[in-house]
C-alpha cells in the first residue's frame, strides 16, 4: 500500500514544515504525544462495546442466522451471478460471505470470501478476473450494512448524546451504494465484452 | 426521514432482544457463545491500537500545525460548490486505502468537531458505509493468483464515490441546518 505510506508521510512532514514556518515548532511535540495517548484511550473505550457487539454476533452466528439470511438472498445471488451454476459450491460461499457482511461479521466474512474466490477461480482458470469475481468484489466492498458497530462505539466514547443517530443514514447510504454497484457492474460488463471483441 | 430516525433509535434495543431470543429458541448456549465472541471483540479493539496511534499522530500534527486549516481554505471553493464540507477530504481519500487509517481519521474528526456535529455525523456515516476497496481487491485477487483485475477497480471506486455523495446528501437531509 504505497499510497498510504505517502499520505502518512505528507501529513507529518507538511505539518512540521507549516509549524516551522509559523514559528511554533514546539506545538508539534505536544500534538504528537497527545494524539498518541488519545489513540490508546479511544481504543480502550472501544473494548467494552466491541466485546458486547461481537458477543451478540457470535450468538447470532451459532443460531444459524447467517444461514437464514443466506436463504433469503438466494434468488438475488442467482440473478447476479448467471455464470455460476446454481448448486456450485461457489454460490454457497458467495451467499454466506455476503450475509456475514450484512451482519457486520467482518471476521467471519473474510474466510468465506476467500473460499468463494477459490471456487470461482476453479471455474475461471486464468490470471484474469472473471465477470463473477468482479461482481463479487463490488458487492463485497459496497455491501449494505445494518449496524456499523465500531463507529457507534467511537461516537459513544466521544460523549455523543445519540451514538446510534447514524444507523439510519448508514443503512440508506450503503443501500444506495450497493444498488449503484450492481447497476454499474452490469454496464461495465457489457462495455468490456464489446471492447474485447 | 421519520423512518430512518426510528430505525436509528430502535436498532440496538431490538438487536439486543432478538438475537438472544433466536439463540434461545435454537438451543444455543447463549452465555458461552457470547463470551467466545466477546473475547474476539477484545482482541479486535486491541488490534486497532497501532493503526489508531499512527494515524492520529499524523493527522494530529497536521491539524495542530495549522496545515489542515490551509488545506481546507485552499480546497473549500471547489467543495462548497458541491456542498461537501472540505474538512472530510482526508477521510474520503483514506477510506478506500486503509480501514484502520480511515477509522483513525474518522475518530479524530468526531473528537475534534464533536460526535453530534454535522461533520461528526458525516464522518460517522462515511466510515460506516464503505469498505477498503484497494485492500479487499489485493487480498482477494492475490489469494487466487489473479493478476488482471478487469474492471473490478473502476467498479469499486465508482461505488466508493457514489457512497461518498450519498452520505453527504443524506446527512444534509437528516441533520443539515
């Protein structure tokens, strides 16, 4: 991730240069130390909320809630992945991965996603991504989110009077994002096919 | 808008009731499952500390020095035209690149401007709404040896931009003055 390195360096160096030009270089030391301390105290505030949330989600996972949501979305995934046979193992892995994403189960979603990629690669057998893979990754990065737990925790620890005020806006935003991803995927798929011909 | 507000209010209490209820009906050992999951939560919170420290220090230095103010002043004419607050530019850039980094920036914005401020709410919505496109593409394609991404990257970035615009739109509508 070259770009992250560059941005990180730019933030630091431009900050230090600006402070030097303004003649208050001493502010840098205080800002750096205070921020480092604040980072740890925020993470500590988050422990309780993250533990509560992931504890609940583990109950959900063990009760088969991921599977239940998966069944609900089966018709949609069959429509979205026309190139994958209905009862191919790739389909099962895709549905499970997306269901875990919807519930905010990031830890459970990643292994399922990697499994889905492996199964799709068996159908693809090339070093170029298949259409199904592109669709899958687009859905993965813009998946509808029901409860953004981490950011609710950050808001609560910052003393918000309504930490969950942003749940509604998040569901709306991710819903629109997912719909656009599905539509743009169909368009790009067609243009790419034409270009190849 | 009433509906979104209602959802925001009821989401957590309902989840706290419904998940254990379903678990009980399905014969899950509630307490044991909860504790196993909670341990993961503990580990997750500790694991983000290095990301938070690195990003909060960088952005803290950038803000305290006055460089952030200069940047905001420089870009605000363009951002004002499209009604996006310039303060969120660093978050918008970091979001597709690094999940931990973006969380650090969003946290700094929430603390600097207040969680219930417009910028605090916008940053929260943005952070909760997209995933780290570059990271997901690298890990998922890398794991199966796919080197040509086809249109996956442009597709992911189009989705990210859509999400950004939607977040600004809906936050304005719900919480704008």
